[in-house]
C-alpha cells in the first residue's frame, strides 16, 4: 500500500450503506457482533485477488452490510455470491439491497460445514473466546478437522480463518482481513501451522499500527491472500 495515500483515500467515499447502518444502530449491539466494516479501497484490493480466478461462487461468511460482497459483484456480477450473518438486525437492514446472484443467509457460518468453495472474501468478527456462545464445542470440532488444536484463548476470527482454509477448493482463493496480532500471538499457532502445511499463504499485507483504517474501531489490520494449490 502506497505510504503516501491518506486515510480518507484508503477509506474511499462510497460507504453510505455502512455509514447509515452505524448511524441508526446501537454501538453496543455492533460491538457484541464484532461489526466493523471494511473500507471500500481495502474491499477492492481483496476482491481483485479473489475475482482474478473468475470463481463461480464466492462466500462472505460474515456479511454485515455487504461491503465485500459488493466489491465482488462490481468486478464479477455473474459470480454467485453467498453471504452469512448471524445478526438478524443487520440481515433485516440489508434485506432490501437486492443484487442479482447475491444471497444472504441469516445464519451462523460456523455451524455449517461447506466444501470445495472456489472463493472466500471475509472480514470475520473480532470476539473473544469467553464471549462466544457454544465456543468450546465449535473449537473442538474445528481443531479435529484441522488436525491442530485451536488454543482456548483464540479470538473467533481464528475459527473463521481455520474453517475457510478447510473449505477452500483446489485452486480456490481467499482474501481475509484480520487484526495483525495473530502474527505474534500464541493463540494463532494452529493457524500458522495450517498455512505452512497447506502451502496456501501467498501474500500478507500488514498495515502499520498507526494507520487508522476503520471508522468505528481502534484495531490493527492485516490482509491474508490465500490460494489452495492443486494436489
Ligand atoms: C467485521 S463485520 C464484517 C462485515 C462486512 N463483511 C465487511 O467487511 O464490512 C463481521 C460480521 O460478522 C457477523 N457475525 C458474527 N458472528 C458470526 C457468525 N458466527 N456467523 C456469521 N456471521 C457472524 C457480524 O454480525 C458482523 O456483521
């Protein structure tokens, strides 16, 4: 990312849907569901990576107001886009924003086992393990599928990343934005092991800690660009 680019430029000015949702929703509600929305410039960068392979289907497992899905749609309107979001409030909010080939399921992505997905684009929620409902059963199930124990201290975004890596098709791509802490944290050992073992990490874009990328949250950010090799 060009150091000279200002924050306003990184965020872009096409955030009306997200801005309106933030204005009319309660901050505590957004915090509970980990609702921090991806700025358009970052969504564009992530969608470029995923859409370059012309995937038939792209999944956004943490849809929110659809910033990432819209970036995919802009580039590839024929791609089938499926979103999941667990929050009925945000699902209701975007129910009227209908795009051809885009489906939103108001469901928990972590409760669905998927397979052979050509593309993922995601800004998973940042929620601590102790605040998760049914966290332990989910952690054990995902750890067994991954072949690596996800530490109890892991934030929910580690669960999302693990699940997406497991579900990616051969040749499939994923673009995932998460806080940079995973790079140094103990709770990400299982994720790092999977990335190395499966040889799917192609690039990491890490933003400097003093870059305030998000309107509504103080968090660091890094983008993982993944591609699953063919067997
Ligand atoms: C960080 S926001 C990202 C929203 C949007 N994709 C974006 O990039 O702007 C994460 C979203 O995930 C949703 N969420 C939280 N837990 C979830 C779960 N278990 N399954 C599906 N969605 C979930 C939240 O309601 C929130 O809207």
